[in-house]
C-alpha cells in the first residue's frame, strides 16, 4: 500500500470503512437479540439491553426447551431441510448439465433455457400457485413445501455457468473411453464442482430454513408449521407463562414474550451459523469461477 497512488489509498480506506460499517449492520442486530435472550424480563421491557445481557440468566432458553410446539416445528423444519436440499440439488444438477452443452450438441438448449428464464420474469401468481397445490392434494403435507419450489432457476444458472467453465477435454476424454453422460456427470463433473455445489447447497438450505410464507399458506393445521412459520405466527406460548406465574414466580419474573422470542430466534439461527463457516471458503470459487468466459 506504500507504493500505491493517493487515489488508490483513498479508495482502499473508503472501501474498508464501508465494509466495516456493513459488517456491523449485520452483526449488531444478532448481538442485540442474543443479549435480550440472556437478560431479565424487566431489563428487556425497559429497553436498557443493548449488546450485553442485563441480569444475566438462561431462563428463557429453559422455557423454550420445555415447549413441545417449538421442537415439533423444529423437527418439521429439519425434515424439510434434508428432503428439500436433496431434491433441489438432484434436479439442479440434472438440469444444469445438459443446458451447459453447446447448441451443436443440444439444438434445443436455447429454447429450454429461455423457458426457465421466463419463469423468473413472469410467475403464475399467488392464487394459481395455491390452487395447483390444492388440486394435487398436497395441502397440509410436507410435500407442499418441497415440490412447488423444487426447481430453482437461479441455482441452475449458477451450476450451468460453472459446468461451462470446466475444460471440455475432460468430457471428450471420458466419452472416448466409453463413458456415458451419467457416468461423465457423476464421476467427472461433480467431483471437480464441489465449490459450486457447496455454494448452491448452502443457498438451498438457507432458503428452506428461513421460508415461512408457504407454510402459512399451505398448512391448515398449525401443528404442521415449519419453524420459521411457527415463529412468525406465534410468540412464546402464553399458557406456559401463566403456568410459570403459578408454579415458579421467580422464573416468570425473568422471562417475558420478548426474551422468550429472542431465545427462539437465536436457537433458530444457530444451525445456519454453525454450518456457514465450513462452506464459506467455497463461496468465492463457486460464484466467481462460473462467470469466467473463454
């Protein structure tokens, strides 16, 4: 940085300040929620909790851990996460591979690509979406949350661009050795596409974990809500707080709807926060390499 020009130094300093400010905007709300979840009900209600707990306690987490509805919703979200990620990734890879081929080898490639892009620009709308799920008798089942969004066009485009950036000689060598397309895909392409696969997998996992609107629309029974929908529709169970007032006044003094909800939110975000550091290293390669053109 010593030998750089003045304008370059100013740009680097401004860029650094901007990135630090952006990082703080992302991190500080999480710290506030975490601090509220470990604070007493009175401190949270008084608004004195900023980024450090006041009257530190873990009563809110104890109350949340006793709630059967919360863990029922957590189980549904986990089931959705596993099934949804597997289905999405299989369809994404199987769709992106043929679309990555040259038009001379797949003459209708452009037509199919435009069909997928058309669905991004124009959707059927909320009512046709709901009626389609209803007519297929998927309402109030886990499949209503999985199948309508099983083909994610944005992820397909990411994978398609990554496949196009791979050396064509690898495929030609594989085909000359007698391998078919499925063998080439699963034994050549996928092993060397881990950065892109990890990136798309994380996008898919976060999408399924945070999605709440489809659960609210497609699940008639609140007992079938995934976790994000449950948090959106319910605060901590008021009956639980009433029971605490009768059986354990000291605990009820430390827990309120706000502290309980903060504990629920942090417990919901925790799985993604734990997974993200292990996949973050693939992001740059997975997103940038696919944009390189010959």
